[in-house]
């Protein structure tokens, strides 16, 4: 397709007709007819052309601005092709009056600016400022579209497209060397379960159900049914930046009956977590070196799964009666501590017990290294003890200090992700209750989260605050929200989209 972009006032702008290559998935056959996967053929050349065209389409008031909001839009468009990512998303509505792009663009910016609900978004869709942000002609007091339209799109949005958009962001960030810091030359991914939503009344056919005790109105304890949704999240850990690689729902009985009509009960976190590990390997392959998990994953089948994928593992040990911790406790008692040192920056004293080549698990044929770390701080009455297993040849070679850093970094998934999402992103609120809507919303919010992380810690180069890493991102988002009112005209998303359809 030919596309003309002309900017006579800017000598560096494209002003001739150029051929815009079609949009393809990274693993699809290349459009040139070579039969090679697109990512190994013309993708880099095509992306270079698209970057040039997007740069030509960006208005000067975005291109040279010091506004954080405009810098974010420029960064997301130029580096990650945000218009193309959002434009690739599809839903199954029939003959829609409102384009899918407009709705998902509004949802993406709802996530970026932390607008707390769809109803609040509907109010913003009436304002001239927000209409300019999503590229709509300003019509004050006349909303661009309704909350019902947004809910309908969430119900019918195709999830695979959002996953692909997130994968494209991660792969582009990797090509840009955004993840250059690691732990002992290992790129580690934490996986953990997360329950953002629960209710005693509101539920959908795909809610998980459990019996819980609570105090009734009369003060007496009663047993009631609680409805909730649960997910397993994979977070790429880094000393500077953390990004989400994937989210897998824990499937309900209703969902499992789609493939097994006789199935009873919902699955557990471990089943969903193992499915997520397989998906991570299929999607990211050798990009990942090791998986970091809590005690739920410290078992033979998971260790075997990780080994088969070529991944190392750092797994918390808690149950003293279970292997390999049972055997490790005996050996630690015999061998005694192997190393003692001080950590000046953290103002703490470390003592390590370290045993390698444990082979007492019948369900795992590999060798296990078990480490105990006792951390003593002057301001704490009792020391903190960490026990964990390490598997994989490369992982088992690192120092106990680095291994402890990795195990501690697992808490990034609680502090940087779960805590931030519920406290500041309002994801404990049900934006739209339905299996597809919830998954679509979480995946869109993940896309916004990852781009914000990359923008703040890579593009702006902000430092990470150890006590509360969410402070930095929260302050910048608040500034961006105020800057929406300063947009002089609608952002030209239609031109930036470079539509080749």
C-alpha cells in the first residue's frame, strides 16, 4: 500500500509515497516470499521504515516537548510502535460503530493514568482533554462513547492479540538491551499466585468458589461461599527494572468442563503455574535462565519440568519433614556454616550453610543444592532465616550471596507488581465481571505497566527506591495526569497507526 506523509515545515520529514509493509507476527512467514520466519527475515528492515514514518507523523508539539506525558507517547510510539500494537487488537463485535482501536486506546490510557473504573472513564470520555488524548475531535459534554461500549469490547476482545503485543514489547526491549542487569549472569523470572478479586455475592460462571468463615451481622461465626478469581503471574526480575512476561488464570470447574464434561472442582495454583512455565518456554525460550518460586514449586515434578526446559530453579524450602529440606537439615548440622560475611550497604550480617549434590527426591533425577542463609540486622530482635533449593548446572555454580539476592528479589512480584496493582491501579475493583473481560483487562494493564516501567527506568533513567519502588512511578503518573489538560490538539493516532489494510 502507498502512504503519503508530508511535512513541508520540517526538512527531515518523509514527503514521498512509500510502501508500508504489512503487519505480521514475529513467527509468521515473511511477506517477501522467502519462507523464513518474519523475525529472521525482513522484520528489522520493516521496523526501521515504520520508525521513520512514525517520526514523520509525530507533531512538533510532541517531538520536542519536555512534558512527561508527551515524552511517554513519543517513546511508546517510536520505540515500541504503540499505535501498531493497539491497532493489531481485534474483537468479535459485528458491524461495530466505534472502532476497536479507539476503545482499547482509551483503556490503555485508563491503565497508564490509573483511572479507577469504567464509569470514571465514561466521565473522562466527555472531557475535551481526554478526547484529545485518544485522538478524538473535541466535543465537550458529549462523550466519545459509552461505558457499555467499553464493557462490550472487553467481553469480546481476543486475548491472543494482547499477549502478542506484550511479547513484542519484551522482545523489542531485549533487542534494545533494556535488561542488561541481571543476577550473576542469570536472567531470573519469579512466578507466584495472585488473587485480586473476591466477593460474597457478585460472581460469574467462571468464578472459583470456596467455603470461608466470617462473622455475620449478629456477631456469630458463619460459613459462607466466597467467589474469587486467581492468576499466576511471571515477573522478569531485575536490579533496576521488572516487567511482566505472562499471566495465566487458574481455571474454574466451568472452564475445565469445556474440555472434560465430567470434571469436578477447579484446578489449583500449581497446575496453572506449571502451564505458565510451559508457555514461558514456548514463548521466550532461552531468554530465561532460571525460575524463582515459593515453596509450592519446590517439588520433583516442577524441578523435572524446569530441567527438561533447560531452566535453573531457585525454590523456597519450608516443610522440614519433606525432601530435600529434611536431608539438608541433617547435613547442615554435620557440616556447619561455610561462610560468614557482612553486607555494609544493607547493614546486616550474613551466615551461610551450603550443601550440594543432594539426590534424595525420588521424583527428580537431578542434583539439588540446598542453602540456608541467616540474616542478622542490628535493629531486629531475631535474625531472618532463608532456606532454598537450587537446581540447574549454571544456577548451582553461583555464590551463596548472589543466590540470596535472587531469592530476596522474588518479593519484587509482591511489592512492585501485586501491591502496586491493587493500591494504585485499583485492580482489586471489578472493572467488568466476566472471564474474558477480566483477562483482557489484566493483559492490557500489563502492557501499560511494562511500557511505564521501561519509560521511567530506561528512557528517563530514574533510580529505583529500595524502600518503596512504587513511589517513583506514582509521582510521574500523577504528573502525566495533570499534563493531559495541556494537550493543544488531538494526538494523530490515525496517522501514527500507518494502517495498511
